[in-house]
């Protein structure tokens, strides 16, 4: 079916959306539709028989906090996600990743669920969510399940979503108020795809790292947690030797490629620099005190 002949549906509740998907396996869920528009403009592009918009499904557009659990509706526009007061205060790395994602117009339409479901190795929001141990909620007509984000990505363009499922939310536990978050990213130019991304989340006791989470993007077939780096940092003071070793472990853990945007060597170097810079910043804050704490 050509791009101009798809049936467009706009259900007002999730049940109706899921039932239509079950009855029409070729149907595709959309929210912001920004990636779909890019695809539709390609020569010879085809679209599914039906497009099911999730924009009118209220529960998928909401951001809520229950206790320490944050729930971000998969169809919530990125601009609204970044503006949520709890997210703005407690998740600065996620906010930073949204601020560099495309143009303001794109962020007003694009969604968190769409950025993750696209399963790009360079998805800007993936590393910050990985360091928060985020989970994705998937639903189908028969029920729901949660998948850790670290297990959600299967490869470039591939996720754990089954044919009859839709992502309905991203879930995570809010970090302690004294946790240190960091985000580093570089593209060739503003609004370009990233050539390297690093995010970190750290809990410190004085100058000792009690808990470390580090993730990277655009430097492997999928966004990934740098577990060896985390293990080396946990229980350590952030002195120059530890930071240098963390940088070395980072460059060994990733598998960047060379393409039109960057060489593999530069991506590897840049990712190591990002980790080093991030850790020096965290080490400095442990001495001077966390701003606003």
C-alpha cells in the first residue's frame, strides 16, 4: 500500500487501539510520527494498511509519580516530559538528552516511546534511562509485561516488542536527592545524530562511590551499560588513577564503527574523554558539595 493510502485511526482508549492491532496485524502504532514522516518521503516507500495514532489515548500521554516510581506515558511529547517538575529536578541527564534531540518543533511532537522503539544505537534518551535502570511497559489485548530497558534493545532497529504489543510507558525509580547525574554528547553539528553519548548516575559517601551506573550510545550496535566501568568505580575514591582506569575500561567495552559521520577511532577516543570528564566533575562535586543540596 502506498504512503497515501493508509487508513488512519485515532482511538480514544487503549483497549480499542489494542483490539484493532490484534485484528489487523499489519497495522502500525504511531504517536509523534516523526520517524514515519522521514520514511514516507523516501522513493518507493510503503506504509502499513492502517496507522493507529495513540495521541488521543490519555493514559499514554501522562507523566505521573506514585511514591518513588515515575511513570512516563510512551506517547507523551518530549517537551512535556522535560518540563515535568519532578523530571526537571531529579533527572537532569534525561532532560539534557531531550534538549539536544532535534529541533524544538520535533521535540514538541516526538515522544519518548518513539525514540526508544526506533531502536537506534544513537537514541539520545537511551543512555540516561539505562543508568536509571528504566523499564518499559508493553501491553497487548491479553495483558501487560515489563521489560528492563537494558534487555529491550536487541540490535539496530530491533526491540523486544512482540507483533501484537505496544509500548505504553517507561518506568523508573527516582534516584536519591543527593545522586549525581551527568550527560555528555557530541554530534557533527547541532541537531545531527550523535557520534558518541555517555550518561552516568552516581551515589557517593563523601569521596567514595557507593553506587555507579554508566551507559553509552552511538558506539555499539545498541545502547549499552558499561558494567565493568561500574564495578571498578563502586567502592572506590575518584582519584586520578581510578578515573584513568575507568577511561581505559570504557574504550575496551565499546565497539564503534566508522561511517560518514565519524571514524571508529574518534568515537572510541571521545567516549573515553566523556567518561573521564564526567568522573572529574563528580569528584569535584564530592569536595565542594552538590549544587542545591
